[in-house]
């Protein structure tokens, strides 16, 4: 166990991402103290019961007081209000970061509140599961996953490098990119796929001629792979789509165009077009496995139930 | 180990489905002898090397000769030709079955070739992985998965019940339904999801502003769940879309309609609509887990690499 990277870390919001951070910070001995805050009294009670943090506070300001690092782990649409709450208590030299899935909007919402002498280093760990809440977290969530740092213009190097050390200490690989590129990359790799999964699952649920129980029983034929990401937190995802609107709509436009081309190939019986397309997509999967970002085991290595 | 259900079973085509059948049949002691045939000499050599069947034959007719059950495990578009090859050698009282993902087309292609005194019981096991070929098979593939039997009109009960016993012996649950309903259910639970996954992966690969390496590195944010089913066998899937054209296009039409409604909600900032939609889809996932058709472990229970 190495020396702590921060003395006190405050986690504002205690969902899957924050609770996994708490476990990973403790695993690595990366902070001397972790404080936490959640808006709902029920979540705070749960966090206390499972001893998630050293101290769970009843206000965001109390948790942020004297913290060396404050991490905003709330839905993107709630960043503005929570930042306004804690701004008055931030100590000089402290760093504020976040874990939002959208970066341009978060920067616009948070930066105006950052006091003189406080650093702001936006971040986004590319990890998650379909489960939510303080009990969903686990220390290994960030192992071998990427965390993207999106430093704002003119920011000091030292707080960026220190935050990088923290994420590396939690097991992540760290890259840096600018906010607009981040939002486009995530529209492709995350936001559009989530919306498409939500849509497919919604369609299946809507059909009257195929019953719900049939959809559920026979889901192993492909459909169930979509349901995992379509089970993600509804509030978080509502905010993502509303705040990364342009990039998401652009990728969805490209998707629709491509889908229409494949539909036309089906309608006209153009097997050659379909076969070429499906051969190309297979190679992408190989790349992901070679890059260590997924398992090569069949069916994601799901355990077979017998 | 129970008594064999068939004396000789012939597997025509030796890909993932047939090779898993061979392992599961042996595990259960369900046949006295398994013969096999594959079109490519390379596949036959591999099957011989790994001792997949008791006897790998150089022609389909040789494998089917004297078999009590012949299972056509070739892509849907190849059923017609292979059935024409074996029809002359089928013995009276034998049963022909298949494992095609589309049933109406297979019935139309196969049934005209079925000789007097031979039974035909179409089937479709709802199981698979993203891997192909004789070495991809494993005995547990069908455990707790569904196999749909689609008896043709006027067929005898005895051969249907016997085939049911075989699939149950291989670990599967068995349901029966008619061909048109099967093709619609599968368009929802399998064919449309596969086409959508192929499309999303193709779009990501096409974009120039987001590089391939970015898509691959950052895929854990959601995209990688799509790549598994978009890595499925291109020939098999080409044939599925060409032969279940109407049902697939109908579901894709519904999908596009729904996607447009969500895009409009994003564009107009209708957060309420999005939140409601995403809450509803979450419930479907719970149903699938309660039905034992997927794991509740986060990320499908993928092992964390560290």
C-alpha cells in the first residue's frame, strides 16, 4: 500500500460510481479519509450501514469542507446545483472533479462556480454496470478500464497529474482529451448504443402479437444482450441525452442511414452486401478482445446454469 | 446415463450448433453412434482430429445412410440442396430435423424432398455464441436454453415426442409453436437485434472523426455489448435475413418509428418521456433474470481483468 494521494476525498452522490471509488480508494490506501453525501436520507442510511465512507454527512457542504479532492458523482443535470452548494466551503488549493458522462455541459455548469484558487479537473471513468446505488459498488470496477481526464483550458498541470495518480491507483488506465472530442467519442461508444438498446427493448415490450413472456423466455437468441445496458439508471441517462444532444443525434442520424441501407439490402435480396457488412463487423470484436476490453469467452463468459 | 434415444444420429454440417449437439449427445448417452458431414474438407479434418463424431463422412448421403435421426445443421440457404442429396438414402421410419433460425422457409425448402415414410420435425435451439466451427462446440450450450419444435401439419406425434426427449436429454427446455409465429417471435428476440447490432458496429467503424482505436479502447462504455452478437457467423445471418424478410422488416419498421420518437424527445428536451421509457425497459431485464435466461451478476458476470 502506497502513501495516500489525497488527505481527504469527498464523494458527492453515493451511487454505483462513487461507491466503487470508495472501495477502490480503500483498497489502494489512496486517501486518509473519505467523506460522502447523498441527497436521499435512505441512501445516506444505507451508506452508513455498510460503512461505505469514514463519514457520511447530511449536507454536501459538510462533506466538502476541508476536502483536498471533491468528486461530483451526481447525474449530469444535478451538477450545477450541487456545485453552487459546496462552492463557499471549498478550501484554497482543493481540486474539484466529477465523473459525468458528458463533459462540455458539465464544464459549462460547474466552472462558473469554481472559486479563485480552487482547481477543476473534469473526469469520466468508462466503467459501470446495470446496477445502481451505494450497494452496487465494488473495488474492481475500474481495473483495466479507461478514465478520461478533460482538463479545462489554462489549468495547472499539478492537480491534473495528481488526479491521474488517483485513478491509476484505483486500477484505471488514464487518457486525456478535450471536451468536444470526448463528447463525440462517447456518443459513438456509449450514448448512441444505449439509446438503441433502450429502443429495441421498448419495441419488444410494445408488441402485442409477441407476448412479454415469449420475449423473456426466448431472449437468449440475442435480445438479452441489449437488456443489460437498457437496465441502466434512467435519471443518469435522461441527463446524458439531454446534455449531449447534438453529438448523439448526429450519430443516431448516421445509424439510421446505415440501417436503411441494410433494410434495402434485405428487401432486394442483396446477400453479397449483407455478407460483406457482417464480415467487417466481426473484426471489430477481435480488436476489442485484443485490446483487453472484453473477454474472448463465449457469451461474455456468462456462467452456464444447469 | 439413460438408454440411447436414437441408434444412429447424423449431423449434416459441423459448426457450433452441431458440434455442441455432438458433445451433449455423448454427455447424455443419447445415441449409439454419431455420424457427421461438413462441406469443407478442412472442417472434416478438424472434426476427425478432435474426434467430434464416431465417423466423419465425405458425403452427406454417406453420413445419413441408415441414420434414425438426420439433423440438418447448415445455413438456412443451404438446406434445399443438402436435403436433395440425402433424400435417396433415408431409411423408412427415419426422422429428419434441422436447427435453422427461420422455420417457414426451411419447411418450404425441405418438405418437398421428404420421402414417403420419413418424418420431418423442424426444430430451432435458441442458443449460440459468437464463435463458429467444429471446435467452438461445448456440451453445456443447451443447458437451460429453449428449443422450439415446429411440427408440420399432419405429422405423427411419436417422432415429435422422441425429438423432444433428445433435446431435453441435451439439457434444453422444449416448446412447440407454429412456423409463422416462430418466425415473428424470432424476428423480435433475435433477428432484429442482430441486424441492429451489426448496424451500430458498422457505423462506429465508418466514422472518420472517431478513430477505430478509440472505438476499441473505450468500448466498455456500452458499445462492446453490441459487438458480441455482431461477431456471429456472416453466412448464417445473411441467410436468416433473406429468408425471414417480412417479419424482420416489420420489426425494424417499428424500431425506427420508436427510435424517431426518442430522437424527437431528445431534440425537444422532453426529459419526462425519456425517463419513463428508460424506467420501463429496466423491468424487462428483471423478467429475463427471474426467468433464468441471464445472469444477475454485473456485466453479465464477465471476469474482471486486473
